[in-house]
C-alpha cells in the first residue's frame, strides 16, 4: 500500500488498525532518526502483512513477518514470512534492529518467554515496539467501580486475550529483561468516533501523549 493510500484509509476510518499504525509511525518518528534504510525488522503477529507493507513503503526496510498462517499463503509476498507459534521459541536465525508486536502480547500465555525471545532476537541497541490494550483505561476506571465487567477482558475465548497490562506493569516487566523504556504513548484518549474531526483528533492525540495510562491502547518503544 502506498503512503498516500494509507493516509486516505486513516482519514476515512479511525476505528480500525490503520489509525493505530499511524500513531505508531508518529511515535517512531518522535524518536527520529532511529530507522535507516535496510534496517532489519521482525514483525510478530504480522497477519497478512498490513503493517509490514507500510513499513517497506515508508522506510524501505528489510522485513520478516511471523504468524501461524500456512507458509503457502506467502508465495506472493515481497517480504520473508515464517510460520511460527509465538508461544514457543521463534527459531529464526537472524537478529533484528527492530521487533514489533502490535496487539500480540495480550494473547500470550507465557509473557516471560515471549519477552525473552524478543530480547534474544534483537541486535544490541535494537528497538522493541509494542501496542496492547490498557486494563486501567479511563473507561474501565468508570465501569469497574460500578460493578461492570472490564473492557478488553473476556471470560470466554472470543479474541483470546489472556493477559492485560497497565502502563507501570508493562514498563516494569520489560525493564526486568534489561530494556530501556524510550517512549510510552496512548493511541487515543477520546472515543474513536470523534477522531474524524481534526480538532478533536489533535486534542485526543496530545492528551494520549500526556496521559497514556488513561487510554484504551498503549504504545511502548524500548531499546536493548
């Protein structure tokens, strides 16, 4: 997908992963210049390559995508795909300058093993980029004291959220493995239905930078 097509899609619909991708790019560029041409990037939980294709188009990086789809589906990809169970060892020979795990860690049962695998597959000085739901978001702070079930949690295996973090817990868990926290943002603070209005979007994004602990989803970038 070309960058212009990406911008059109973000502008058209804010209630999907495309808007989150745009916020992740903004967060990465806030730490600029950390991405260079031909950087080696591993995207965990790549699905069919939505984020991968944006990375290649925007930064001209070398990307490996990992998911549990059948490898035969990757015949037309212009990036390397590896079929892996993210609950197990990654078993990828390369080490990477960047690893992204967008809306992945909340699906992982053994988060210690997952974080350790990410650490082991990063080059020294490499960056780990995550996004994940925030259990202490503003909505849950209202719902739970009223006896309501927390948003983003599930009592049935619907979308398989088995772990939920808040900002301090995610930061401390990553720091236990030696990661240096470089940035923590929220994706948006205001409900996404308001993001089609440029003024509300600007307010929401600025508040999400100041108060990530209140946002529905958080973005964290850390360095090995």
